[in-house]
C-alpha cells in the first residue's frame, strides 16, 4: 500500500505541475522571435537523454557536497539530505522526473499553440479582449485535445516511474519513501523470490 500511495503521489503531483510548467514555457517560447530553434532544442535535450545518465547526474547534484547544496550554502541555507531524508526523497525524484519530461510536453504544447487559428485571436483583439481573456476564452479551449493527450501520456508515464528511482534511490528508500508500484513488483519478482 505504501508503494501504491507513492505511485499516486508521483501521478497527482507530477502531471499537473509538468503540464502547467510546460504550457507556461511553451507560451514564452511562442513569443520569441530570435533563436527559437535553439531554445526548443535546449528544452528537448533532457527528454532524449538516457534516464540512467540523467538520474546519476541529479543524484550527484543532490549529494551533501553536490550542486544544489553548494548553491544553498552560498546563500546561507542547508545542506539538505535531498535523497537521504524520507520527507524529501520522493519530491527530489519527482523534481528530476518533471524536469526530464518537460521538453516533450513543451514541444507538444508548441504544436498545439501553432494550430490555434490567429483569426480568432485577431477578432477578439479587435473586440477589445485583453491577452488574458484571449488565452482563457480562445487559446485554452482550443488546446483541449493537446491537454488531454498530454494528460493521458503523463499519467501513464508517472505510473511507470522506475528508472528514476532505481538510479537515484536503488532500494526505494530511505524507509521506502520513494518506492513505486513498478519498483515493488521488480523487487518482489527478481530480488525476493528464491532462485
């Protein structure tokens, strides 16, 4: 049950946070005029990078003498045991998982934003609608198929969280605080059963 609860914590926190962040970044990238391709590639690179490599790099950054604690110590905070504390380990893995998948969602949102006809935006602007009204009443409803697609793929992806945990907290610890259902099944099938 602990693994079940953790898995749904990954889903219920990861999916909305990643959707909101990726939509905001996609809206920002859509407004860019220069270096658009560079920024799209920059955000997409983590998605095509090996999860094991990303996990090891983030594991290093979370260490007591790693990047994040070095930055926090310079401002007089920390050090924190990101992966060593049951209170923060799940959220540390979740942060890496959100960051790693952000590029995919940004590209899909950019495609959805490109498919919104500009004639609706222009007509609403002529009628006096502000940018927030145009987004709320025109852009967001027309992004519904994109949002549904990213919601479904996001739920599936977060239900399958395994490699991130296996590379950053191999046993699902500390105290099973990062254990997911997939990792639990793996441990039961390949580590607990006799040969």
